[in-house]
C-alpha cells in the first residue's frame, strides 16, 4: 500500500510524499503519539512519520481510494 500524503515536515514545509507504509505504531492516546514506519521513495530509505502531520486525505495507489490516513488504516483516536 502506498498512500501519498500531503505531509507537513518540521523543517521543509508541506510536500506530497510517496511512502510504502509498513507499520503503524501508537505510543499512547491521540494522534500526536501515532507514527507510521515506511519506505520513503524520494529519499530511497526507510523513515518514520507522525500521523498528525498528514494534511487532508491520502491516496492508496493500489486501489485509487482517497480517504484520511485514519480511515485507510482503520485507526481510532484522531
């Protein structure tokens, strides 16, 4: 699955990123403590991303479905 989120980076601002998501990790309650680990295609390396920095909907490139990250991965606690 390769969602392409509009992501708010702490240092480079907003950008669209093609990421193959491997694992979603929650370290507590709420979206500020939920992360996903995946392969970041632009940098060609594994990275960790904060879910609360995703802006709007993401696209699942395998199905074309557009939804929030929370909906695509059936997460609660937003």
